[in-house]
């Protein structure tokens, strides 16, 4: 048994009444590449903050090279031999690359060597960071971390949104750390990378470490099972419960909205799907798989670089959100602060998009407006005691306002982008009911969700987007969490097997 | 019960929603009573006439700040429209009505040019309008190299003296009538809501289907329109055109800060800044009446402004936490 390089155990972190970490632990051997895995909300990001000294735990010990470490800031953690690289490069955009190196006391020659190995040659160190592409900055950030030769290197979603050639270089550089006295903690949504690169994986669930897995062929399934845990058992129990009656739609009917080979930006590569009248189509994707760009395109905020959007079978070209609104396609974003006028009243927030559909700059019909706004507020039971300023409403009520403002007979297609993120359970249930009600009344709904159990509960059908394309499609009643999660991690082969077994045992009790 | 009934009425709702302006009016009333005690001959009409140009500037500045911008060229535009009006009125005294309308349209156009430059260049508003401050000031000097020109009698008449009783100066009536005729319908229109929307949250407004660029240009055009009214008021009160801008830019910004318009945009109205101008004006008069040295009096004005805004921020914070 070799001595452990890093040994964190019994880590507890509470935020008020919320316990983010109950009993998190992580043991890293020298020279190992260790994956830290967990579903959304498992406590992964809090654990990383504790490990890097950004957050002080309420209990637990962190032992680095046999000595208890008490870092109270990322700078102290860095001096004690632990360096982290995040998805957002920690590089000051207004300084040159060289100045950024000097600021962090990075040896320039070692940095050069690392950067060469990572596949970026002849970088001008006098270039301002602002003028370099994001992918380059992230590689620079990694090279800078490698140049310091830290005992423990923590990489958070390092390969997300990197072009393929740089990804290969990055993965090789990480692999080279194996067998040295140094170790890497690797956090990634991409299960295949984890399987190909890591020696062991620690899995977090509900704030606790639930297992440490030796990564070998087939270990992905074990990891997914650990990540889901009781949620999966619950899901399987739920599968036998009668689901809400769904409107059946003729498969040959013209879809309300069709996406054809849509591509935009770096992440959206080639997405096609159909969305029918009366249907709730679930969309599942890990972060940065092109879903943001897809919603931007469908709601008229961004023009696609290629591909087409069709409404009722006819091609449309949205140049502005008002074009989409006139075509009856509306977006309900997750981030309420980007959907609402926070300092303005509920009335104005509800009235604004209704006016956007009108071409004139004319006067508002006061009586008609008051009636419509009142009806929308009643329908969603928005608590309007604080209606003079939306920012004084609770998060759930704010989210209701973002939906209420679009409740109108002229809206026929709703794009919900994670509408239940960060809101309480009761409001969540109300929003689920509302989504079903909208579909029942003939609207077509595209629902992106990060909470996988919502797919079975609310949707008729689900598509999974990975790497900018639709990798999977299934009816909602077989879309349980393991299936969706495997698919969303790009494990298509595993997916096919699950789909086959689900087909063989339609009651979802496949074993 | 009575409170509820009052709250149902339009005035009550306005008072509750715009408690800041109500507070300012109360402060002004107290200052006015104080001034009357200090100097019984003091009349509101002198204050109203002196404040008219800068009150129009404050109203215009308020619109563009609500939309999330700022217009540093407002003083220059006032000077430019002032000299255009004065020169034309000297040459064609018989065409005074068309000239006044023409000057208003020039203001609208100048504002629209400012707005288009901000939208097209994507340079921050403060930079573009700073540049335009010099441009419009230069154009004003081209139009009229030295103070001169003329006014017309009706311009002077509609803005001086009082209507019936002493408490209703004509200049105040003209001011409120014009602002009311322009702003109240606008406030109830799609454009008005859009102006608040882009100032409050550009992205949310865009996602709600608002034409962000068009609205911004319209807001600047309205500001230019009010600046031209300020220029005409200068022509009326001085009787000539003066190509060098007065201190109206900074006064207009001071008034909107005092008047409850958020410099971050999206919040406030036009009445608050107008009352703010009156308060700044009457304080200046008071400080003269009590024999304060002029240099010291500007210090006092600045301190009063900071204190009022601080107290306001404190009250807002307390209400929000309650």
C-alpha cells in the first residue's frame, strides 16, 4: 500500500439549512489520474471548492502528503501544491500572456515546453489574452498549471468545448502525469474520456461519497449506477405507476416545428427533430452540447449558420425574436434575470411581449391590457403583493411571471429552457401541470431539463443531444434516468443495449 | 378604508408608486414657505422662468437615461437650437411659428443622429455623446459666431408672468403642458414601455421581441426634441441666441439623480427631475438671500444633493428589507 498523496475524509459543508456535503471523501494515490463523478446537485462543485480552499468545510480533514492542510484560500492551496484549472480560464484578458505568467510566478521556459507538448507552437507571449481564442486560453491555463508541477492538479471540465486536435493533446498531457509522483483529479461529463484516461473514479451522490471504482472496461455502467443510486430505484418503482394520459398524435401529421440540420457556433453541429401539436418533447443534454445555441436559433436570437427551421411545414427565417414571437414561437429561459425587467412591475413584464407581437408603435389599450394581464396572473396564481417590482417576488413567482407573460392564444410553440431550475417543489409541480395543460390545449412544447425525472413526468417523447447532434430519441415511458444519462454521456452502444432490453420487457423491469 | 379608497384612485396609485417624487414636492413646498418667510416678495414666476430651459433639459436627459444611455451633448444641442431660432427669427420675424416648429424638428433630428451613431458604432453612449458635445457646439458657433439674433414677442409672453393667481407661473404651465402632452401618451404606448424595457434589461427586452436599436434611437430623438425646447426657452428668456453652452448638461444630470431616475436605467420618470431642477433653483436663491458667499453656496448645493440621494437610497433599502 503506497502512501496516499491526498486524503480528504468526512467533509461536511452546510449552507444555512441546506447540506451540500454530508460525508465526502477522496483518496488520491501518487501518480494516479482520478475521476470525480456525480450527477447535477451531487455536491461535486462544493467539494472542489473545499479541496481548492475556496470554501471552508464545517467538518472533515484534508491530508496532503501526510500533513493536515488548512488552506483558507486558493492561493494557499496553490502554495501547498494543489493547482486547479477551471472551465473558465483564470487569465486576465487585459494583460499579455507573459504578464499573466509573471503574475502567477510561473517559470516561462517550463510553460513554453508544456505549451509545445499540448499542441500550441510559437505562441507570441506578448499577445494580449483578450485577442486569443477561448480554446487557446484554456490550453494556456493548463500549460501554466503543468509548468508549476503541482502535487495535485485538479481539472474541471477541461476538455469541454475544445476542438478535437487540442483535446487529444490535452488528454495526452494528462496521461503523461501517470507514473510521476504527481496526481490529477479529473472532472468530466464525458464518460468515454473518463473510461479512457482515468485509473480510478470516486462517485458522489447527495453530498456523500458512495463508491470508488477501478476504471476498467465496463466500469462506466457501475459509475452511472452509483451516480443514480436510490434515484434509480425510485424511478423503477415509478415506472409501474400509471402515467398521465397523453394525447396521441398522428405520426404523419405535419409537425408544428421542425429543425433540419441546424448548425450554429462551435457547439451546435447538426440537429434535426420534429415537434408536433399537443406534444411535449423533452430535450436532455449535458452542459455545452449545443443546446444553448439551438434555443437561441429557435427563438430568433441567432441566425443558424446552416440548416432550416420549419413552422407547419413552411421554412421560416427568424432575424429577431419578434419574428419568432409573431410566428407563435416563444422562449422561457431558465435564468429569470435574463427574461424579466427586474425593476419593473408585474404588469409591465406581462404586457411587454404582448406588444412585441404587434407591429405598430401605437397606444396601449389600457382596459384590454389590464384584463389580459389580470387573466394571466389569475391563471398562474401569482402572488402579487409585491407586484410593483418583480425583483421583490420569490424565485418561484418570478418564474411564473416569465411563463405568464406568454400565455396567449397566439402562442402555439413554447421553448422551455430548464424552467424548474432552482425553484421549490410546489411551484415545480404547478409548472409541470401547466406544461401538460398547454400541450392539452394544442400547443407544442420543447422542454429542456436538467432534472431527468421530469422527462417521464411531463414529456411524451425525449431526444438526447450530445456533441451538437441528436444522438438518441425515445418515448418518454422508457426514458428512465440511467438510459438518459448513458445516452447524454455519449455511451451510444450501451444505450442500444438498454433500448433493446426495454423493448423486450416493455414494463420497464428489465433485469 | 379611506386609504384603500384613495389608493384605488389614479392620484393615490401614482402617489404610492412614485413616493420619491411626492417626497421631492414636499421638500420643495417646505423650501418655498421658508423662502417666502425669508423674502416675502419672492415669486414662483421668477424661479419658473429661470428654470424653464434646464427643466426641459432634465426631462430630455431623463428619457435617455431611463433607456439606459446618457446624452452629454444636451447642452450643446440647446445652444445650437437656441442660435438657430434666434438667427432665423431675426431674419424672418413674420415666420415665427414655422420657425419654432422647424427648430423642434431640428432637435428631433439631432437627437436621432446621436442615437444612430450610438447604435451603429457600438461605442458606449457616453463616448459618442461626448464627441457630439464638441460637434454640436462647433456647429452652433458656425451658425452664430457671437451672441445675437432676436426672439419673438409671443415666445416671451407665453412663458412669463402668472396665470391668474401668483402660484401658477406661465412658464410652469407651459412646461407641464408640453411634458404632459408628449410623455403621458408615450408612457402608455409600446414605445414608452420599450424605453423602460431596454434600460431595465437589454437582453430580456430583446428576447421579449423589443426592437432594441430602434427604441434607443427614438429615446435619443426625444431627448434632442426636449433639448430644442430648452433652446427655444433660452431664446424666449434671453431674447437672443448664445452659441456657448451654459451649465445645463451637469445640471440636467444632477436633476435626474435628485429626481429618482436610476443612472443604470429602467427606473424613474420625468416629473421627479423637473421637481429636482426647481429644488436646486430655489436652494440657490435661498443661499443668495441669506447672504452666502457664492463660492460656498455651490459647495452647499453639492452637499445637499449627496445627502438627499443617500437618504433616498437608505429609505429604498429599508422598504425592500421590510
